C-alpha cells in the first residue's frame, strides 16, 4: 500500500527523450506544474502538492514509435521504462472521478511519449471509507443464486437483439428447465420499442417465479438497466419489486458517476459489463491495464466483473484473462476487500473448464456460455450438464476425456467443440 496520504500509479512509458525528464513532465502536468515555470509554483507549494517520481526502471528500447504525434529529438533513442508516480491526497481527496483526472488525464497526450499505459494504482484507506464497494460480491451472489462449491453456470440471451418480451421469456423458460443458474441480457438489449424493459422484466419474472414455485430453484437473471441515472433507478426498483435478483450495467456507457450512483442505491447484485474495453486496452503501449481499471469499478460497487475467457473469440491472450480474474479476487484494502466475482465468457464451452480452474485455482466465478450451451447437439439441458460435468472433472483433477466415458453430455460436447 502507498503512504497513508498518497496515491500511487505505475505506468509503462515509451519516449525518445530522457526518460526521467519525460517522467518529470508527466508529474508536473498531472499536479502543480505546466510546460514552463510559473511564479506561483513556489518550493513550498511543490513540496505540498507536486507529484513525485517514486521509481523509474528502464525495461527496453523500440525501433519505431508505437503511437503517432510524439516528438523525437535528433538522435534520440526510443526507450521504454516503468515509472511510479505518487500524489498527495490533499490534491483531490477520496474522489474517484477526480482520481481519473489525476492518474489518467492529459498525460496520454504529452508529446514526450510515443507510448503510455497505466498498469496499476494503489489507493489510501480514505477511498475505502468514501465508497461502498460491492454489496454482495461472491458470498451474496452465491446465496441468491443457490449455488455453492462450484462455478455459477450462466448464459446470455441470444439473439442479442430481435426477440420481444414473449420470445425472451420463452427462451428463459427453456434455459431454466435445462438447469441454468444465471442468465443475462445481452449488453445491446435495454429498453428498445421492440422489447420494452418493463414488459421484458414482467414476462421473464413470471417464468422464473413459476419455475421456482415448481422446483425450488430461482434462476438469477441480470436485467440490463443501462441508461440515464433516473431511468436506472426506476428500472432497478421494478426488478426488485418483481422479485428479481440481479441487475446489469455497461460501465463505459453509464460512466463512472452513473456507476457510483447505481452502486449506492442498488439493493441487488450489480453485474458490470465491460463492453468497449478494447478501445482502452488493445494497443499494448496505450491506455489501461485491466488490473488498474477494475479497481475503480469495484470501489464504485460492481459485484461481478467481466474478464473474457480462455481461448476466447476476441484478441485477448489467456494469460491476460487470468491476470484480470485474479485481480478481481485480490483484496483492495486489508479491512475492506471489495472482492468482485469474475465472469468468464466469450466462446466458452466444456473444453475450457480444466484450463480455467488450473490457472485460477478457485471455482468462485461465473462461467457464461452461449453456443457452449445452446449449440450442444442434444439440446440446452445437455449443454448445461456438460459444463457442470466439465467442472466436476476439473475440480477433481480428472482429464475431461476420462470423465466423459461415463458422462454422455460431456462426451458429446467434447466432440462438438473440438475445433
């Protein structure tokens, strides 16, 4: 942890200038300085308010600049370095919106840098006192979903859009009867004229409640609240009134203040979707590491955080996915862990269970599969069964092929998703 009254942030930088001078420009821009010395920035003020360089380590060179627009002095070698900056808490107080302006503001635009990526942040205890963090986390989610000792098996409503309330409810009925634990709206589905939010919630909850009355199992459904703050409040209250057990919001759509407010008033687990994450992360020398980014949203109140999945349909490497999931499970503060349940999704099926469990070392996750359930040749119930069987094998350290000899759903899944 940083000093009690200082914020710390780690960066990977790329520059053709002297790396320390470039880091000094970065520290000045994000605290008391500007591009020239000014009369008001006295030594006393700098001592009180300036950002400090806490560490700088050269890590390599680059043949060409990673990003356009950077300056390059004649003969300047492009170097990469890890830099740690710190700021006094008195500059901003325990404010997440102003924290973003401090650790991830204009510094990305400085001409000294042809690459700059925020790798991690460490926050003083005052942030734990100012923000509630997850209200449910892993324990509360498991209690409401009625699932212990294994991953929560989930899926997504597909097609993403196009179904009306009745068709959505019919799909939910099929999935509930298949034994699913968790279903979520696709992030593209919120409150369009073809599938109004209120009509969808009422139709889906009738199906969920009917299934619960017959079986005793209440499927958790994450309804997508994404919208303006007052809309999200009304939508949340409707879901709660009708007995729903989860709500969802798209982080990059509602923004930090929207998520903070949602986190404060929600009385249901908050499923945080990271759609748009690629524009913050895909360039390796620009943007954010998920390790840093997810801390902001956990403090704001996210109970579940998407982390992609192994062998996914996107561009993210497996080691990055696992690092993201581990980060969600790593406490933020000694006395306030703010743990969020990682959500694995994107092209998942029974075949990813062993690798996921071996790399993460825990079953505290939501494992969401669309085609991995719906495309099973023996139907959705077999798709759900194949996932449970795959996780039983993984957690017992039994190879999938061996376990599949006595488990037909898993055997058919391994044949179907072999490619």
